[in-house]
C-alpha cells in the first residue's frame, strides 16, 4: 500500500499495528504484536515486535490490524483509544514533551491501570530515526519496546503520542475446536518447558546468558566492532546479572506478557534497592558493555532505563555510542560519558540530534570509517565475521541488520536444530533463508520468537502450533 519512494516520515507512509493470529488466546507465549512501516532508519520495510499487554488486549478487543495513515495537522498530538466498540482519537496536549514513563503514568490516571499502553517519548516526538515505541508490561510499567527501525519516529510523524487499549467487556476469542486447540497448546508448553534453552537457560539467566557464549565464540563485538572478545565480558553477563538481581531482592525471572512460560525477563534494582528497569536484554548489556568497552552493570541498567524513557532503541543507541567513541567524542570504557551522551539525545541538542539519527549518520558526520551498519541500521550483538549465518540474514532481509529476521545464531552458535560451523560459508544461505521463513511464520502467529529454540529440536512443539492455528 505504500509507494516505495514515499518518505518514511511523510503522509504516504503507513503505520500498521497487528496482533498475531494466536495473540489474545491462552496459547503459551502468544502475547506478541507487530508494528510495521517504512523505516526512517533504513528506507526499507521494517517490522518491530513487542511483548507486554497491548497485543493481547488489542486482539481481545477484536482488532486484527489497525492502519494509521497521513500525518498530523498543525502539530496536534493524539491518543488513540481502542475498545471493543471501536477506535477514537483524543487530543492530548498535556502529554507533549513527556517521556514514556511520565506519559504512561498520566494515561493510567485517566484510563485506569488495566489498559494496555504503547507510547513514544521525546525521541519519537522529535522524529529521531532511532526512536522506538514503549509498551506496558503486566505490571503496567513501560518496559517492553518495539525497538528497531525508528518506528517511534513514524508514530511521531502521525501525531500519535500513545495507543491505549481497553478490552473491558470483550468476549473471549472463539475457537473452531477448543479441545483441539488445548491439545496443541499442551504440546507446545511441554516442548518449551523440556528444552534446555527455553526451560532452563533463558528462565534462569535471561537472554543475557549469551554474553559469555558469544564472547567464547569470538562473536561479541567489542569497542565498536574492532575486536570479537571482551576481557570483562563476565562482569556484564547473565550469570553475574542473575546473582546481582538476587542479592538485591529483585526478580530474576519475569514474564513480559500474558501466557509466557519461558519468563526470560527480569527486574533490576540499584545498590540502594531502588527499582531501575525491567527487561534487561542481552543486546542492551552487550551494547552498553562490550561494544563501548564498559563493564558497569549498574550503568548499563540505568542506560536501559534512559533509553526506555526517552524512547530510543538501545541497540541503535549503543552502536551509535561506539561510533561516537571511535570519533573521540568520549573514551571507550567511560560509561558515565555514555550516559551524558544519551541525555544529549534526550534533550535534542545539536549533538543529541546527530546521535538520535543513528550510527550511520553519526559516522558520516564525524568521518568515521568503521561504522557497523547494514542498510543504515546498527549491527546487533552478533559479529557477522564470526557468525556468518547471521551475516547472510543482515545482508538479505529487507530490514537490514536485524538478528530477529532470521536467527541463524541458534544453529551457528547454540547447536539448536543441528550445528554448523559459524566460520564456514557452506550451508549458511539455505540456513538463513529457512530461518527467515520460519520467523515470518512465528511472528504471524503472535508467538514469541523464542519458541523457535524448542520447536526446531522437538517436532511435537511445532505440531502443537499447527494444531492451534
């Protein structure tokens, strides 16, 4: 529906919200939804996936998809309110200039604590190309991010500050055969709880379990991708994070959305016992850790909170900071300076706007030659020189450097669905293509992508998904 030549922030682009086919049901790990648009970061099609409550509630309210067209007129700002009875737009000038946590709190005061909310911060309002969309989790905190591709900027261009979904009074989703659906759900649940990755590794250490694994493989990009191993990796890895969270009385195992049985999220407190953030992912711990040469877990957690609040993708911001440090704006290893640079972005100073435009723009402005991007988007925490299968994904997906488009790391590094040599060229093309197809299927169902680990090794899990559909 969108002309390929349309400007991503212009009136011809469209922002599409779509819960998955199984979202809103009691299927295990089926709480996901997608935001889609032409990306201001890459200039190509981008799908950005998010957990939390909003997808579940959107599906229960009866929306199969919502398409947002045109751009805002006269600088007006709106909240889109979705109920079982339909959609309405409400002007919300009181939210202008608020970051995501404050905006969410005001929306909860108005609409209640049981609604699902997705909002943009100042990065999205300022239409920064790396802006994300922050969604509320089951506790009402905006810790879940549709992170990649700058779709928060697209949302900002539409004058859409927030989406509020209230499924009160909605009927339960109907099944063609509920007994068969329950049988399929049981198969998938069994596969997820019995697989080593989804039943043990992720629930215990979260996605951050990957720091030490990728470091060992030489695929942990360090100091702006100049090296593949970080000498202080363990300081920021899942094992250390788990012990820190437990020692401070926070929760190391947390479900980000209804029906999640993997529970790979967590909550993180500082040394004073104050809650800082939730959902501290591998990508973020790598990006604000090894990629900028830093090893302070508390600073990483704080940077995650800042990005969630200002509404900017942690991966893109981290890659941008690595490029900025290579340019001499700050020194590698200085996480306090990195925090100040994120604040510059949040305040939309001239330097902040450059950083908010992403790694590719920052590299051009400062004349940096090592700029780790594909199609204008920062490369995630898997160095394609050491994990060649994911390099094929970066190169061939329309979404550029996006590991979630075809997570070949599963086979290259983790030995899921067989084991391939991550340094060899042979077999990587077929592997990447097949992962991209499988990913499209999983995203369409609304299941969390992490179910792939289990169903690739346990055929009954895949059978369960097919039976539920």
